[in-house]
C-alpha cells in the first residue's frame, strides 16, 4: 500500500500557514516523509510544530504590571470620553447580575437546605409502592425491615400528628413527629441538651417522654436549659422533656417542633377484620451500612417483599418495598421548579452578555477610524487589544459591583415579599457567587471574540478606513457578528417566551378548574379534644354535636359542620385514610387487589356548608348516631366505579379499615354527592366514602362555618362557644377556605409571573439588540437607499428593505428558540396543567410576539430610511 | 520595536548563510538540512520558514517557484536567493562581528 501523509495534519497546516508559504512547506514535508521513510507520527509532530510557529502572535499579549495599569488607565479614560456606553453596559450588567445573584441565592438555599445531615448519601426512604405510587409502611412490615441488619445500620419509623400543649399559657397546637427510638441516630443528629430516645422509651406502656425543637425551646421555655426533666401537658398527658434538638432541625416536615416515641406494639389483634399489616401509616427512613450500595439494598428488599407478599397476600400482595435516596425524595418536588427558575435565569444572563457584547461591537464600529489611526501611528495590535479588554473588564467590574449591591437588596426584598405558602429558606446570608463567577468567565470571552476582528482588521485596511466615508472589511465582519448576536438574543427570548406562555396557560387552566365546591364565606379552624378527658366516644360525639348545634344558632352563621380533612389543604392527603373496599352486588376481588377509596369523617350539613349538592338520597343528620344502623355517603366517582349504571342507594359497602377500634366496617349507602376536587386542583376527583361523625367520633376535627358575619366577630363567637363547652380546648385562628384555594394556585401563579417577567425582560433586551443592528444597517446603507430612491424605488420597497431584514433576523432567532424550547419543555412538563409542552397556541403566540418585536425595533430605522433625501445621500459620496 | 532591516539577528544570519552556501538549490528542506548539518543543532522547522518569510518580506531574500514534482505530492519548491541588499546585510553583519572579535581571541579560545 502506498504511504500517505496524514490528511488531518495537512489540513491543520493549511489552516495555520498563510497561503504564500503553504505549498512549499507541505511539499518539503511530503518529500522528506517519502525520501527518508519518516513515520506518520513524525509528520504530525512537524505539522503541529510548524503550525505553532505560525500562531497569531497578537493573541497572547504578554504584559507586566505597569503596562496593565496603563491599559486600565487608558481604558478608563476612553470610557469617560463616551460615558453612555459605560452607563448602559454597566446598568445592564448590574441588573442581570443583581437579579441572578438574588435568585440563585434562593435556589442555592432551597436546594442545599434540604439535607443538613452527616453522611446524607447513606440515608434512604423506604416505601410501599403500588403501580408507581408510594405509600407508607404498616408497623409489622416496618419491624420486619428493622431485622435487615445486612442492609441497614439503623432504621426508623415516624409519622406526624399534631399535639396540643397545654399548661400555664394559652393552649398551643404543635406539629409533632412520633418517631421510633433510632430516629435521631439514623439522621445523625445529637441533641443540643439532654438525650434522645432509648429503646426503653419506645416500648408500649413506657413512661411518656418528649424531645423539644429548638424553636419551641426558645419560644415557650425562654431557652432555659433546666427545662430537661420538667413535665409538660401534651394532649392532657404529663410528658417528661428529655432533650432539645439543635437549631435548624425540623425533620420530617418544616415546622416540626416536638418529637415523641412511637411506642408501637410489635403485634396487635386484627380489628374489625382489618389486619395490622394493612395499616400503612409509618414513614420509614434508614441509614444504609457503609458497605451496602443502593442497588444491593434494593435487591435485598425485593426478596423481603416477595416473602411478605407470599406470607401475607391479603395485605402485601400488590405492594413492593421501594428504596429511594433520601436526597432524591426530598429534592424531587423542587427539581422542576428550580430547573425552570435556574434555567430561565441562565438564559437571561446569556442574553445580558450578548446584549453587552452587541453594545461593545457598536462601540468598536464607532471607533473604527480612531483605531485605524492609532495603528497607523505605530500602536501595536497587542496593545490595542489589551486596552480594549481592559475597558471591557472595567465595565464588567462596574456591573458586578452594582449587581452585587442590587442582588443583596433584591434578596432582602424578595424575602419580605415572599407569598405565603412559599418555603422561605432560613439561610440567606451566604451570597451566591454563581452568576458572578459565570459572568467572570463568560464576558471576557464574549468581549475578546468581539474585539479580535477590530484589532486584526484595523492594520490591513488602514487606507480604506481613513478615507472619508470609507468602511473597513473588518467592519462588515463585525456587523455580521452583531447580527449573529441578535439572532442568539432572539432565540433566548423566544425560548423564555414559550416557557412563560405555557406556564401562564397552565395557571389559567388551573384557576379555571371547577372545584366542585363553593369556598367563599366559608371559614374553618381546627378543634382537638384532649384524648385523656374524651376517652369515651360518646363524649366526643356529644361535644361536636353541641358545638355544631350552638354555632348554627349563632348570629351571622348560615351553616356549620365538621370534617376530618379540608378540601385542597396541602395536608389533605395526611388527614385521609384510604381503605380497600368491596361492595354488595359485585364479585369479591381477590385479596390484595381490592380497590381503595378515601374514608372521610364528616358532620351533618357538611355538603350544604361547602355547597356540594346531594345528587341522590340524603345527607347526614341527627339520625346517624352511634346506635343507629351504620351508613355511608359516597361521591359520584365511587358510585360510577362500584356500580356502573346501577343504583347505589341501599347497597352495602365493606371497608377493610376502620378509624376507631369499635367502628362498624359494613355500611349501607344512604346518599350520593357530586364530585369535588379534594387533594389538589390538578387531580381528578377520586372515589370517596363519607362516614358520619356520630358513628366514628374522631377527636380532632376541622370546624367549617358558612357565615355572613365578618371573620373577627365570628372568631369571637366561636371562641366563646368552645370555651363555654370546654375551656381547655385550644382554638386556632379562623381562616377562609377561599384562602386555602388561593394558596393552592400561589406557586403556579408565582412561577407564571416570574417567567413572564423574565420573558418580558428578555424580549425587551432582544428588541434593543435588534434595533441597534437595524438602525446601524440603515445608517450604513444611506447611500444605497438614496440611490434606490433616486432610481425610482417606492416607499413600501424601502420599508420592506428595512423591515425585511429585521424579520429575517427575528425569524432565524425565533426558529432556533422554538427548537430550544421544544428540547427543554420536557423538563418542565410536570409543572404544566391542561396544556401540552408543544401547545401550538403558545408557539404561535411566541412567533407573533417576535414579529411584533421585530416590527417595533425596525419602526424608527424605517422612518429614518424613508426620510433619506437622495440628493443629500448621493452628494455625501 | 522592529529592528532596522539591515541589522541581522543571529538566526537570520544563519539562514542567509545557509541560502548562500546552497547556491541554486536553496529551498525549505535543503536549507533546514544545511543548517542542521553545519551548526550541529536541532532546528525548529517552523522557525526556519517563518524567518524565510520575514527575510523575504523585508527585501533581503527573493524567491521563485520551481516545478511541482510527484515525490512532493505535486507541490512546487520555492527557491530562495539573496538579493543584493541581503548580501550587503550579510557582509556588514559579518564585518561587524569580525571587528567586534578583534583582540578577543585569547579570551574566546580560553572559554
């Protein structure tokens, strides 16, 4: 085979070596390669070394401190001569950096706040998963899990009830966590004062103890360290405080202030036919052994879950044990919103860079002649480049300083103005450096790229650019670079516009969802009966009956009722127990495959209070007491699922779970109510069962009141009635159901608003960039336009000349942007509701907006082009 | 600062002398070889070409294109020749060097 010199090496040479010397050098190399049988490696080495010798010398400015100082000085003087550029670019950068620094601080805090635990990589959550949905574990399954010593170092179970702290001060409701003794050890949290739980504390029947959260410790006990060993009254029970957690710890839920031991029995007789193993109430967190990987843990637990489903088919068959990284679980819901926020900020920052570069190029174009003269007078290109870069860096510094200041203000302002319901990060002092670092890398690159042609071109075409009216070759290259920048800006803006349109549309769709109930003028609060004094169910039933009865007679109250959970409450899921069920008239499903429905406890008139209509049969009333026949009301979804096309009234339902030990589990349907959104606006109504409170007298209920009275006077009335019934029952302030409904859309609204703001800013920046390019182009084509007009071009032809150019740039950018959006919207699809990521309306309206922007940006330049007087234009030649 | 055209740098002098020695056969590869052989130093190929370009640009060297040959992959040689100004520059530099050496023989030989 004939030997060939490496082609790529030849290509490298032809790039690096100027035309005149290339043929000879290549020939020499090939000749030697042939004659002396050199290797291909030899050829490569020669090619690379020659190319290196021909590298452009001016690109590596070598400078010492004094020349750097000189450069900076002349850069500063040059900026002072033309302050408009320095101000515009500085302000743009300051704004970009300020917004970014503030927002990235939030992102940083939100993202990294979640897991302040030692060796968090080894922390996992364990779920029961069924068809992709994750549920908690039953106590026996949890105990089985604690036996997996090869997988876990420690495992802990917990759930979050709310407990009432009474005593010398006003009763206070606290978010607590009932946890197994290993809980703090699993998370690697040592108490600040006192001790954490021991296995003895966790045994059923052990004397009750509690660990206080730092916030509660400071607030209620004034940070007195002697609090350890004292007794407090929790839900009417005396509990000994044994420790205080360090500041900032609130696992499992933000706001948790109290931890008490679970004290779960290992075993318990089945109640009302519902096995202990189907009480899926425990959340499980574990610490993997150091040598166990997540994959190994998964494999081990998969064999455990096979065993469980074999041994306990009726409670475990359809479920699998799923192990998930705690980080992933905690951060999962944050990922899409933070990606959206961070991503759009990144795009905005890119846009700011592009815009500043555009301004920079415009400035270079204006200084064409000055640069040419300086080269003619003997200034070296390296020197010029250094000076230009120094100028750019000064502007960047100016912007960065302003931006850091602005960022601090914005962060503080955003913290103040944060809408309720949005998690506010505790740590905000740590300023985020990302945008600044990012800019520090990016901006010099942009500026260097933009400056290089100015300097390399200014020597060659000296005579041309010195001639009056003459333009340099480099000038058109730079105008080209500017057009590329504008296309880039348009692309970024249109990506943001599409995102904003999609989010706006989802928000509107979400807001427009028919909730199925009327929340206006409905107020709620929660009432919790201390279990110790309301041990007997008839006392609890009696208390709530009296409460509702007295409320209904109060002035200004139209309706009053009680309910275990609240519709659209973010904690709705927590208040509701889901129970497997079977129904009369349908074949019994095989064990473990039973359908599930939520089991609610409600008072009489709840549906009337919420404006939910009773479609068939009746609502609950005084008839439905403890001794009467057990009854249930279902919603339409339930009726459709259980008896398609049939009549539900009078049919019997058997639900496997009961809330209180001696509750009935077989009930006859007495009514069907219309569906309403319960868990979340975006979740379709699901099958629900409603049980009368009289027949399942749960101690802690929400009180719902439809009233014409205003909130304050209503609260005073409710407080008086409750106090009259039992002075030890705490009462939280009244809130309105409508507010809860507003809270549900708060996050989507905030997202839509933020992104709309970003998109508007982006469109504005891009339109300025476009305006700059178009008006420059009109200015430099004055003679051409004059000539065209002199040769008989019509006004509309002149206009289309200008506008056409703007449209082409806008469309090119828009096309790229649509592509970018199509590629990135799948990341935010989980935030969309009622609109697909490829919604044609959003894409079309973005295109429309871009065209509008292009038209606006070319309006002034087009007017200027129309005003061109052919005689003046030609005379200037 | 650019050096005065007729003040030769060391490597420029070396290249010009090599071109002189090769008479009618001075092209890139032969110049490189000649320098390597006589100075017994490895020479960077790229710096030879760059220097040839520079000397030609300053008017000390002239060049003409030869015939393309198959062994060179169909690429032509570029033959270099000193222009009168180049020759003068070499003479003058050598003269300067000679005068600078005068009286230094004992010192230089001892080194």
